[in-house]
């Protein structure tokens, strides 16, 4: 069996070398494949794992999928440090170098338009979580008070809990709106995403309820101000007496959220080839 070509990203020409110890999928180092005004960053992968049928089976293997995704992201992250990559979807594979060149040639206009739109920019992710601080105190008060004396007493306690939760949500929503407005001043584009709940935060504590989830496309030279604005707004929440609000900032990343439709349209089905 011959090796196939795994493609991580499409980039403008760049001269800065990638780290010598950088490895991608299946431990292979990435290489540049130039065609016209574009460069594809590729590595060799075994046909026995990445042809159409074995790849379909592998994609159902969570461990394999996780390892491959991490290797893919590792290469894209390295590219983000030296150029502006247009990341392709996971497991974009071609039969040989000529198949990659055909992709670059057929998609040149759309790839170049996308690269111009994100040139010199990175993606930052911002999430807001809320954990009502009155809930533990309410539980403690209930434990001290003992069992409800009557059905009316029980309903009164439940109304108090519900009111506390609703007030916490309203504070978090107002905070998220202020944060969104402040960060939008530093961004060229924003993508709002559905809330995603994470049971554990980075510090090992419960993350709370995710009420705001967005990606921001930010010029590199404005990123410092963007991060400072996030920090300042977090401080504002604490000063306003909202310790139950937590802001999570991630990045800088390649502009995944702002090029997905373009890269999916322009790539070949996994395992295919001319």
C-alpha cells in the first residue's frame, strides 16, 4: 500500500520554518506543498488507516479520533504562530500530491478570498458561566430549619429558591450583554454559539451553567486590548458582587469559526483522490 496525503491547512506562502520537532498525524512531520499562490501543509499517512473504508471505521473509535484531532490541532496551532492558516476539516485526505494540487487550483479563488478576510487575525473564544451563590446558603438554611412544617412552608421555600435562581440568571444575562458589547469593539467579526455545559471548570470545580458562548475574530495587534477588556470586565463582575459569574477565555486560535463553510465546500471526501 502507498502513502496518502493528509492536509491540515491552506496558507499563503510563508518563509518562517516550522519547529523542527513538530509532528502531525501518525507522528509524521508536516511539509509544505506549494501550488500557484497557495501552500498546502501536508503529511504522509498510511493508506491502510486513511483510505475510505478504514477511515470510516476509525472515525467511530473515540481514542483514535481524539489522538488524530489533537495531532491535527497541534500542526494548525504551530502554523498560527508563523502565518494565517485556513484550517481544513479533520481527516482531509488525497491520493497523492497531484490531488492536493488539484484542490488548490480548483479552490484558489475562494481560498484566497477567505485568507484575505482573516489575514493577520486570530480567533478568541469567550464563555460566561453562572453559579448562583445563594443556592449553598439556601441549602444550609434548609438543613438548619429541618423539614418543612407544612405544605405551605415547603412551597414558600421553593419560591425563594426559584427567585434566587432567576435573579442570578438575570445578572448573568446583563453581564454577558455588557461583555459582548465591549469585546465587539475589538473584533472584526463575532460568531454566537449555543451554550455548552461543562461539568468541570479548569480549576477542578463545577463550571456552572453556560449562558454565553462566542467566538471573536480579532486582529493580532488588537489582541492585547481584547484580553485586557475581558480581564477588566471580569473584575467589574467581582466588584459588583457577582462572584457566581465566571468568564472563560481561550485562544488565540486559527479562525476555525469563520471559515468552516468555505473549507468544507472546497475539500475532497476523506479517503478520496483523483
